[in-house]
C-alpha cells in the first residue's frame, strides 16, 4: 500500500497515530488560510487534530500520482494529489491535498488548496479557533490587527 493510500486511510479513520508515522520530522504544510507554512511534525499533527474535528462529511473523491517540484527546496519529488469534498460551517468545500514524498516514502511537504473563497474564509475561522482552543497558537491571534 502506498503512502498516499495509508494517508487516505488514516484520514478516513481519523487516526492521528497512523498519520504520525507517515510524516517526516520536518514536514511543512502549506495552508490556504496562512501565508507561511506550518512546520514540524508536532505542529502539523496538531493541525490535523483540528482539521479532523472541523471538517464535516469529509471524503476523498479522486487521486493522481506523479512528480512535482517542492516549495521548500525546489527539487522534484514523487507526489500524489488527493481530491476531496467537505463541509465547514455549512459551506461546501472542493479541494486538493498535494503530498510530496521524501526518499524514505514519508510525506515531507503537504499543500492544501480549497475553493470557493467563502469556504476558505469559513475554514480559516474554524481552524484558527481550533488551534487557539488546543493551545497551538496564542489567543491574541484571533484579535483583529490594525495598523
């Protein structure tokens, strides 16, 4: 079974312990709601805990495999694209998970892309609230910033 298949199975089963073994220690996750990536296995696993609680009716609906250039170092790596559908706060989301694999087969880079814009906004609010509730980001991250 490929890493992408094991990842998909772990998400389907909401199994964080299985996800742990699939990620490199220095994994980077690029989110549609944050400019800089989430970095390192503890933070990415924490984020997945929030995501698994936040998404309603999450399901993968397709996949593609091949190679792609990574964001971190620009190297070409084996990759998989998993297409998904979900709902967040009543908003239907269409998205993809782009997984880049390290030489040992574990996931070293992960990019999430979603549409439409209103769903990105709803997802961002829900995830931020979950990250604050889990102590992964400070509460002041929820306060609006003014120049």
